[in-house]
């Protein structure tokens, strides 16, 4: 086996292993599962931490391909259809068994990777969703800084979608569940209440200065 092929094999097997057993799992058992010795494993990744960093870099990228942002910016689609398509695509391509469980384990260990990941989500997706909500419910686009209330509104939607993935990959709900249909219903619930919230947020803005929102 070529060195590059063996390194890829280690990453694939290690990703599944740590997703299943958590970040405290040892590398002796991992090496045994792969079919190699621990010293050979460390030849490719000198420490367990180095291996974990590489795994997280692959699962939590600095950016995704343009497909997801293009969906959010496609104003030929109604907002309900756009958000449904976006989150069904996001769930299928991003919220995998490995991604969801490693995100959970990372959060439990106070890992800074989760904060970096949310900063990326905010920049690439959440801000676009806020702008789409402004256009939909306020009838206009505005460059005014996004404030905490608007970001919290969008994060509540994202949390609802993530909860669907947690139920699938952590709680072990049936694979027969109509996941796309469940996501669509989450979007419906969100949008049915979002209009009033957006109106309330912007009605109160005249009484307080705008605030820039940092990463959460």
C-alpha cells in the first residue's frame, strides 16, 4: 500500500472510531482495528492530537463548495422552498454520523474547534438567511448591521435542524423516518413564527443603537 493510501485509510478508520467511542478512545485499539501497529500509526500521525486535528479539518472545513450558498441566494425560489432545499442538502452532505457525533464530543471537551465552526456557519450561511428574512418579511434589503436578536432567530432554526441529526445519529431513531419531510416541517414551524419576530426586532431598533454580532 502506498503511503498516501495508508494515510487515507487511517483517517477514514479513525474518523469512524472516534465518532463511535469518543475523543478519549485510545490509539492502541484504533491501530488494531486498522490492522497495523501503534508505532506505524504514529509514523503517519506523530500524536493522537495531530490525528484528531486532521480529522476535524476534513469534517469541519473552512468553507464549503458554492452549492449551499447558491441555494440561499437563489431569489427565483420562494423563501420557504429555498430554506427547505438548503437544509435538506446541508443535512445530507454535512450532518453525517461522523460529523454530528464528533461535533458533540468536541463540545463536551470544550474544544475550540466548535467555536471556529460556528464562526464559519455564521459568516457563510446565517448572515445570508437573515438577509433573506429581511427581504421576505420586511419587504426590503438593508445593509444595517445584523444584531443579536436576528442571529438568535436564525440559530434557533439551525438548532432545530441539528436536533433532527442528533436524533438520527445519537438517539438512534429509525432509518425509515422521512428525514426530508421532518426537515420541511421544521422550516414550516420556523417561518410561521419568524414574520412576527422580524417585525418586532426591527420595530424596536429605533429605540436602541445597532450592534454588530460576533461569532457564537
